[in-house]
C-alpha cells in the first residue's frame, strides 16, 4: 500500500489522536519520513490542535477539515510549481 499526500491528509487527525490502524499508522509514518509537505502539514495541524484542544475533549472546530484541505490543496499545488 502506498499513500499519496491527499490520503495522508485524510488521516492526519487520526494519526495525531492515535486512532489509526497499526498498518495505516506505519504507512503514514513512512510517507511523513520522506515528504516535506506532509511533515509541514503535520506540524501545523498539531499546532492548531494544541491551540484548540482542551483537557476534556478532542474535537476539531466545525469546518476545520474542509478549511485544512483547501489550504493543503493550495500549498501542494504551489509546492509543485515553485520547487521550493
Ligand atoms: Zn506527502
């Protein structure tokens, strides 16, 4: 099984809260090891969660996933064209 970036983004919240299957977790981790885009996405997502999560709940803000994906889509396309 090979994950592309968009698959990884679908699983990032699960990755961060420990909700992934062990096999999927391994594949996501492997992708993150060599993908700068997804590593950056993981870092920024983790920061957002730290800011928004409290001790009692682990709930993403309404619309978070959609906004995140829109941002990622843009960052991904820009990354492909700027070769930064
Ligand atoms: Zn990636």
